[in-house]
């Protein structure tokens, strides 16, 4: 199904492999298998995004490109134990945090509760991390919530803000300028240099948002990343 | 051991080395010295380890007091540096005595100067690098009053001027070599010619990227977010070119029309507002 790809040099020291299929859970599983195999083959970092893999810091030559093709030609899905981890992300959708929630609901002609339900119902896939340290690119936002980004980005979106932009939803791991519509706040840090894994989320995680009250938000915000990943919010499946 | 204290920070002074490799899948930028060649030369001249960190100074360098006798060197862009009133030249190892004050001063022919110290700056290694990048490190730049340690010296003995490379090779070339990027084919034949036949002016810059002034005037579709690298040339929705530099994000959604060679990235690191460049396709 995913045997066809294009392969090209990306500068002097990187090789880009690209698939034509639109992002999907199936493509992501395939890419993850290919990523692991290429990492093993070359002992290099391989970045996975929606439709692409990038092998970094590698000498580009006809030989290495041939080696990539051979590696991709002999992928063995059984070699890989894919992550079955499920992470529940608590979100307080109180208007105090969700500064754009009221307007979004109005524009969509829906109640705030309906918006929250549309956001918390799906099981999302953490396709990959990028943009900022620990920021997840999630697959699975309900089409009814797709919303064009703001024309003028906000100068500062607060760390922990849960937001919608275009076809995507995500959580800001740190204060940052941003053009997404903020609908809530997650009290758990997404990235902490003192946490062994650094990032709360891993690519390939299954993720679901869960609505919490202001009180729950206050008590959860005292939790460290280490405590959180060992709590009932995270199950290793 | 405590080796230097920052008396004045200068415009934007950070600690830099080769950068962070292997953490892109967690979304962590590479960082590292903008001009890797100049940074490497500082280590070479001081017999430091390849991975030792130096101070990266931008436009206006810091003022530093030596807390002990220590050798140092200036590489990269030439500055008006003085050590207790004595003018200094680039690429020459000097020995400072305890209490002496180094004023790195204004950058004269580029953008970034590196101050390497015997033994390298010994701040904490985080994710494989000492490069400052907030919030991976506590701060993005050094601050007034910071006391920095240096590592173990590899020099047998040091006297001022014992090592000196004559040619101060701050890269002043305006030729920036590129190769085709993944979305080069998005450009029409005419725009491909414009890309390499006109000069571009640096409009704004920082460690994340450099924006070029003259638009290519071609509207192209966005791409699905994909991997990007330092040196990637993006075509933004306004038609302007944006060159990603060392602190850039690991993924991006604008077409990647070209990629700078490694040498060209180092050359770009010495450019500032108003400088002009020409892109040359290899």
C-alpha cells in the first residue's frame, strides 16, 4: 500500500523520503516502522512528519540512497512493537482560560458544551512532535471544529493553552506567539528538562482530552510531569 | 573553577558549541554556534576539545573580567576588542592575567565574534550541548554578573601570540551557495531565474532565521508540515524568502525551495540588516 515513495537529497547531509498518501493512522504506522528500521540501519536520527521521513547527518551518495531503498524494501512490521500508550490530557475549558471559546461557539452556531464535546470525544494520534519542544501534531480533530487561524496572531499564547488552528488542535508547551484559537488550558507541563523523558508525549501516543473543573485544574497543576505519567491519566496498554 | 565574570553583556551574548543532535523527534531545535567554522577555529587555536563551548557575541560584544590567568582567542567577525587598553587582533591566542578586563566591543566586519577560552566554557551540558536556548536552558543569553567556569586546559604552556593565523577569515562573501530544496519545483521557470539572478537584502535576523527583503512574488500553496533544517530556504505566503538558522524549529509548513550548503550557513551567520547576498545554485 505504501511501497511507492520519492527519495531525494535535502542539502549535503540529509535524505528526504516522501509519500503521496494523505496523513492517516495507517500511513503513520507504516512511517513509524520505516523510521525505526532506518534508524537501525544507519544509526542516525530519523524525523517523521505527516508524509515524510528525514534521515539527518548522513553523507548523501548513490550508495546511501541505494541502502535506503533496500531497507525500505524489506520492512518487517513484526520487528516493531508499536506504542499502545494512551494519555488523557486534562483540560479546563472555563472561559477564564478559553479566551476564544465563546467566539468560536458563536461562529460555529453551537453551545460551548457542544464544542467541548466535539473536542473531547475523539481519540487523537500524536503523529509527531515539532514546532516547540514537546508540541504534539495531533491527527483526529473533528471537521466541525476546523477553523481558519487568526488573521493577526496573538503576541503571547500562555503555556498550557489548548487551541485550534486550521485542521489541527494542540497544546502550547511554552509561552509563544500564536495564531490559534484558545479554548482551554492544560495544567500539566508538556516539556520539562528535569523529567527523564523530557517530553510528556511520545510520537505514536493515543491521546484524548478530558474536561476538568477549575478545582481539579488547581490541584492537578501541583503535579510534576513524573507524577503525571505514573498516574491513571497514562496507561501503557 | 571560576574563570571569568560578565561585567556587561553586550547586545546578545550566548554560550554555544556544536548544538543538540538527536532530539528533533522531541521537537528540540539544534542550536549551536551560528558560524560553526569560526567557533571550531577558536577551539583549534586553543588546543581545546572539538566540543568545547565559546561565547558567541552579536554586533556588540561583552565586557569580561578574568578571575584567574587564562588564555583566550577571538575568531569570526573582527571587533574593536581591547584587553586593559591594548588592542587585540583576531585568531591570535592571548594570555590574560587575573583581574584584567576584556572589552570585546563593536563588531566591525560581520555580525558574530567568538571568544574562546582555554579549556572551554564549562556550563552544564543539557541534551548533549552547552548551547543556550530557552527553555531548554534556563536562559537564552548570558547576564551581567554571571560567573563562568572553564574546563581543563590542554595547552602545555601559554604565552600571548604563540598561535596566530594571519588571515582573519571572517567570511565577507555575498555569494550564498544553495542546492534545490524539496519544493524547488513549485517555482516557475521565471522565478527560478529570479532566485539566482538578483540580489536580496537582509531585512531582519536572529538565531532562528533570516528574512530577505525582496519578495519573489510567487504565491505557492502551503505544504503539510514536514522536516526542516538549519539552512532551509522557505517561501512564505507573502512571497518572501526566509532562511532558517541554528535555533530554527524542527518542522515547518512553508515550501522548502532551497537548502544552503554548510559553508553558506556559516557565511549567512555573519550577515546583518542591510547586507546583500546572491544565491548561487550548485
